[in-house]
């Protein structure tokens, strides 16, 4: 809690209390009046007074607040009219709490843990909060001390605000010591924080998975239907709501004396704030949410780092870096879209700019502790923009429209990062394609093998069927028992084209058969002897045929030849099959 500066005075019937509470929310004041006790609370200020006389709360009390001075004035009736209150100028004694001034308790329990944990917890829960906090009298800084502090706020006209409020308002800005940090030090610290916050994974995810980004880019904000011609003709295309009009009536009528540098920095700060507002409107599709106060102040270097810019490109670079580092949607297309939206706002005239500032003022006013940014920047911008010339706004719009921002200007190595990511994606795509091709080839090879196996099986079946037919269709020759030899070809072929084995009588092949025919042998003896001689002859012919086949294969002849000689006929049987000799006797 911060003890505010205060002053007390009196008249015969009233006690007058003036409390200085700058940069506080005017809509939230709490008062407690009970006899000699007076308590006042307006975050982050708290004041407790022990009065020398009694006051009452009976409906006659009056209160007012001067927004420009930040002074709250309260008139409280005395319990006894005409009673003088003594010692109102002794501020330290008025701040002292009732009771003992010693910080050490008068009675100390030294029993050493005789109580049970449960009893202790019960007593702690029943104990009331002690509002008798230690307070110190506030002293204003001298002009020399304030002059030594670094400036910030609208037109760099504020200082000393955060020296006492930094502990309470640490969540508003990222700058740790605004009073002791120069403009160059703020910028260096901001760049370091942005470089540390940048996430390449988040950026690439939004770059390649951009369905949501594309949907946001198609959104049409409320200012896109406005035209600049209305204001140039003396009118306005913007209509304000009753709430916005009421807020405009609450603003004080101030004048701003800015030098050339401060005025130029004020214009650049306005662009920075409008860029952040444009992004929030597009990212929320026109419906501000609980994240809007954080988004607007986080994307604006002016609001978050109390930054002062020297040129328009610095503003665009700062905004672009922060868009790619902090919010939910981090895409460069949103940066360029926000720039186009801001150009449209400026081209629509001062009324459109004022309405955007009123929206920001409301968003900050309803958020704790972002309301202080209204006192530092937004309120002054709302008053100042109504006094500037429309021509200046149009010139700023033209300058922003012709400004160019590229990815390399952000110094985040975006182009190198995207090139590397696209290369990785292409390699993964190629590897996936190769894997699919291998799988398809393996499947095709398996099908071919199955087809080949099926063909081989069918060929074997056809060969066996052909042998069976040949075996059943063979007939014996007349005279001395004839014989017939038939051999299958090496490959399955139709029966009509199969090469048949020449039929030769036994007398021609075996001369001994003629001699044995004259002898009085029985039919069975002749048959056995004939089979034995045929077997020996066939073995010799097979040996000769195998040698001929080897020579034909080495000479790469298309097919094996069957050679004959005067000694007999050479046959070439099928390799997987043994020659079959069938002899029928009668």
C-alpha cells in the first residue's frame, strides 16, 4: 500500500480532507468513517487517520475529485458542530495507529508448543486482519530531483510516476526502472527481450499451418467501410455511442505545448498504439476479450517499454518484431494487414482515430492495473487528436502507406529459417514418396512371384497330364513285340506342336534281337532280356544327350538339337523329368 499526500483543514461544522491520489481509478473509492477513525482506499493508495475529534456519517458529507490534479476532496460533518479540532497540521501523529507504539508485543507466549496444531489453526482463522499498518508521510520530489529523472508519457512530459508505483504496477510495463533508464537503454533492453522471446517453432507452426491465419485475414473491421471524403467536406462518417460521448465530456479541456521533437514523437507513438489496436481487433474479429488489454499494451513498444521512436520505420520494425514474439497468432501477414488497417484508420480522419482511442481507453479503464496507461498516454491522445489539423493526419496516412517493411528488417533471420524449413519439408516429402514407391514395387514383385509360381504349377500339371495321355495312348507294334518311346519337351507346349520321339523297331536298334528271335525262347524270357538291353542302351544315350545339351548351351543356340548316327538315335529328355519307356507285349 502507498500512503498518499494529504492535508486537513476545518470550518465550524465540517472537517475538510484533501488527498492527492494521481493515476488512480476514479470509479473506485472506499471510505470508512467511525468517530475518530477515518480510512480511505483507492488502489494502490491507503490512508488511515486518528483524528483529534469525532466525525459522523449522516448524509451531509460531500466528495469531489479533480482529475487534472488528481486530488480527492472530502467534507465530513463534525459530531459536535463548532468544536475545534487541534493538531490538524501534525500529520505524523495523525498517521500513528491507536494503542502501543512499540513493535514488540507486551505479552508473549513462551509455553513452547503446548497447543495442538488444530487449536492454532482455529485461532489463526478467527483472528481479524489488523488494519493498523505502519504509514509514512509522503514528501514530494523537488524540481531538481524530478529534472534528473528520465521522461516518459505523452510528449515525454511525465516523470516520477513509477518511482512509487512500480511495486504496485509491475505488471503494466516490462521496463524495470523507468526513472533511471535512458531512451537508448530502454531500446537495447527491449531488443534483447524480444530476441529472447522469439520462438522459431511457434513461428514456423503458424507459417505452415495457416488455416486460422487465413480466416483472420479475411475479417472486415468496422473502419473498412468509412471514407475520408466526409471529413474533408466538413462532416464525419463516424458516429459515437452515448457511452463514448459521455467519456468525451469527462475529459478536461487541456492545451499541449510540444516542441518539434516531442510533437514528432507523439505522432509516431500514435501510429504504434493504433497498430497494436488494429491487430487486436483483427485477431479477436472485432470482439474484445479479457486478453485485449494485454495484447494492446504488449504489442506497443510505446505502452510496454515507454519507447520513443525517431522514425516511422523504427515503429514498424518494433511492431513487427513484437507480433512475431508474443501473441497467439504470429504471422508476418498479420503485420502487413495491421499496417494497412492503420492506414485506413488515418485516412478516415480524426473522428475515426478518436473512436479507436476511446475503445482503447475503455479496454484499459476496465482492467487493473492497465488503467494507469490511460493517465500516461491514452487520455492525452484523446484530447490532443481533437485539436490537430486534419491535414496532418492525412500526411501521416500517406507516409505510412508508402512505408515498406520486409522480413529482413526485423533482424530475426526469418528468410533463412523459412528456407531451411522448406528444405526439410521437401526432403521429408521426397522420403515419403520413395517409401511409397518401394512399398508399391514390393507389392508388385510379390504379385509377380505369385503369378509365376502359379504358372509353374499349371505347367507341371499340364506336363503330368500330357504324360498320362501318352502313357494311355501308346500301342504295341506287330512282329516280335514292338516298342514305342515318347519324351516330353523341356517347356510346356501344346500337344500338336510337341516334338515326338522317332519310333524305331527293336531289330534296327538292337541286332541281337534278330538272333534271339530264332532261338526257341519263351515270351517272358524274351521280354526280360529285351528290357535289360534297352535299359543299357538308354543309359548310354542319356549320357551322350547330356553332353550335347551342355555344348548347345555354351554355344547359345536357341534350342537343343536331336542328333542321330548310324549307331542309333540320340534323344534329349526334359531336364526335370526322367524319360519314360513303355513296352507292351502280346
